[in-house]
C-alpha cells in the first residue's frame, strides 16, 4: 500500500544540483566501503618523503591565504561549470526547482 507523504517537510523548493552532489558523494563513500583495504599496502619511503617536503613548504601559509586560494578555486569552478553547462547557468532559482504538489494516492 502506497502512502502519500508531505514532500520535504512542507518545503516547496528542491535544490536539484545539491541533491545530485550529495548522491555523488554517497556513491563514492559506498565505493570505499565496498572495497576494503588489504595487507598488500606497503610503506613507501619515497612517497612519504615527498609528502613531508610538500607539507613543509606550506607550514607558513596562513588561514587567510588558504581562504583566498579556496575562494579563487571556487570562482574558477563556477566559470568552468557555466561554460560546460550553459543551460544550467540561466536558471533564476540557481538550481532550485519547484516541487510538484503531491498527487492523491489511488487504492
């Protein structure tokens, strides 16, 4: 028996882009959960040395500098997405789509 539910606790808008991103993250997490680490992973001194050298280069970077870098990357991503998906860029609701009203359940 199907039961009609109030969509999204009464919200009338659905952020489709956010739903797609969340679904993608869940799929990636499930992928990691399904593939267990094995004892075959071996310590790699060269990789560790390279990582430590790279971390050492960043030790003097401030939180504000990291924020600025992150903001710039976010802008670049937005420009790339707009160029790649121009049909999404013109949406006045910025990815938020109207949820259709619930239909009565027929028994």
